[in-house]
C-alpha cells in the first residue's frame, strides 16, 4: 500500500475514533480541515511540547552543574524567587488555591446552561415538561434556567472578588516584608559603592515582585483549571471542535516564548540603565556645580528611552500576534461547526455554547502567557536585587537566559 494511502487510512481511523464519519462523500473543503485538526495540529503540539520539556530539563541540569550553590545574600530571603515567596505566604497560598478550585464547577455551569436554554427552553414542541414531580410550561422553564444562570454568574463573581481582594492583601504584606529585608540589608552594608541605587530598588524594582507573590501559584492553577474546564466542555460537545480549539496553540508555543526572551533581555538592560541614571543623579546631589555630569546624565535619559521603545515594540507585537492567532479558531468553528449543525451532528445550542466557550478560552490562555512573561521579568528583578548585595560572583559565567541565574552587574 502506498504511503499516501496509509496516511489517508490513518486519518480515517483517527476520525472514526472521535466519532466522525469521514468518507469520500464528505465535501472536499472539509478534508483539509480534518487533516489539520485531527492529525497535523496534534502532531505539532506533541512535538513542540516534548521539545520544550526536554529543553527546560536540559537547561535546568546545565544550570545546576555550571553554578555552585551560594548562600543567601539578603538575610531572611532565599536565593530563588519561589523559595522566598513560599516562605512567607505558604498558608495564604493554600487558601487562594482552594478559592481558585471552587470556581471551576461554577464555571462549567455558566457554559452548560446557555446550551440548555437554546436547546430545551426554546423548543416549543416538548412543553409542558416534568422534572422531579413538578410540571413547567415553556416560560417558567426558561425563567428557571435563566435564574440558575444568573445565580452561577453571581457566585463566580463573588468568588473572583474575594480572591482578588485576598490576593491584594497577600501581595502588600509580602511587599512590605520584602522592602524591610532589602532596606535592612542596605543599612547593614553602609560602605556599599552603590548606595544611591537603593532608591530605585526600593521604589520601583520591588513593586512587581510583591504583586507577583500573590499570583505565583494561584494564577497558573486558576487559569490552567479554567482552560482545562473549557476544553473539557468543548470536547464533550464535539471532539472535532474541541481539537480545533488547539489548532493554533503549537504556533503560539513556538513563537511567543522566543519573542519574550528578547523582551526579557531588554528588561534586564532597562534595570541597569535606571540604576546608572540614579547613580548620575546622586553624584549631582553631592556636586551640584559639576557640569561634566550633565552629559552622561543626558545620555542615560536617551539610552533609557531607546530601551523602553524597543520593549514597547516587541511587547505590542507579541500581543497583536497572539490576538491574530486566537482569532483564527472561530473561523474553524463557524465553517466546520456550521457544517456539523447542517448535517445534524451537533445542535445549534451546542455550537453557540462552543463559540461562547472559546471566547472565554482565549482569556485564560492569554493570562498564562502573561504569567510566563511576568514570571521571567520578576525573576530577573529578584535576581538583580539579590546580586546587588552580593560581593562574590559565580565562578563560571553562564549566558543570560530567562531561566538561568544572571551574572552580577558591575558596580
């Protein structure tokens, strides 16, 4: 049997496995969609995921071999970001995780009830109906389902409000403790050559670290759980449409992290430029008549503007690319899902529910990408603050990558 025939036989087998009768009578325009959704995209997603996991493990092992363990440079803080956050917020993290998990069943109800309203409450041929010994006419049943939907929305809103308020309290408490520890370390080292740089460190660089402390575990669990819940709902409605929601994910996993590494490098450069500017301004405070300091100060302003412009260009390009890729999936839903409705494979209510679910599907996906960006940026800031007080540098210098410890900034 030729290879092409084996491939088509494999596609038919996969299609049959998900419950779709894919045969020669199927319209020609459906064939490439089936190949893309059921074979090409899953193969790419599996390959990309395996490569990313292998790449991450290899980098971690190389980092462990390349850098010798160093003692804590700031008393009361771990050398790593996660260790410090969990040290002071472990109990609060557990509470936030529980609140996050309780939102997932309610989320599923908000996806299921609109489908029930379209398919059952608006079907005039099945009324009156009886449930649990009670008889409902069409309007009463519609109001009942709508009331349940409203209740689910209220519950999930209260859950998000409680979680966000609690996260804010945790973030501010950790930020206060973190500032005090950095300030105490600076006070205990009055002979530091970089004393003037403590101002931007305490005022600016620690702020994102405090905010991230409340999201370090909660955000990936909540958004990952939301993503899994929405995917489960989509696959229950129709496995083909559920797989279609993952079609552009391999492209996002390949392109977005690579672009984010460039943003991380620029963020690292921005931190150094702000410190250099603070040093120049501090020198002018001690020597206000020193005209020779005006030129390097002006150069620092220009360099900082240039770095921030490059950051803006890359960050908004990443956002635009992600929005475009996310908008491609509804095209598959409208075309292929509409064809399934015409064929009677799925109901109109199920298609409407899938479209509404995908609108919610893109939000947690964006939040997870934002979490990755924030994680790397916060890790860089934390490492720079720790290394600011470090007298010794690593014996082996490692190339700066988002998940590798950074080398110390020269004083």
